[in-house]
């Protein structure tokens, strides 16, 4: 199974850094993943729903740990790429007096 598209909406919260939608094999979309900054670094939280007892349960999640690792790496690589673009653009804007 290939991750064929990753779309990230950045968020500037202390812990919640972005929302993610992924497309698998150009056939199946999963929306509502989250990029979280935790105590030990960044990780991906799967989409969840709240149960009647107030707890949360994943709606979708990888079954095999190797796919979870692949998914997390792909999303975090894309996140770092997006952050780099913003930083590069900000530097250019500052350099030319736009910001």
C-alpha cells in the first residue's frame, strides 16, 4: 500500500501542529490525522471519535507497526518540508522589507 498524497493544514498551537489528510493508492482517503508535539518529539495521532463514556477511540489506524512507521515518517517529512518553505519565504519577505 502506497501513500500517494499527503495534505497538511498547519496549526500554530503548542501541541497540535497540524491536521493531515492522506490518500492511499489513489483510491482511499483518511481525514483527520493530527501532528502532535509530545514530550519525546513529534508523533501522528489517528482520527478519533468520542464515546459515550467520554473516552476516545481510533476510527482508522494501521494494523502493522511497519506501516505505522512508514506513515509517520512520510507525514513528518512532509510537515518538515512545509515548515521549511514557510521559514524560507519568511526570510525572503523580511530581507525585502515585506514583513
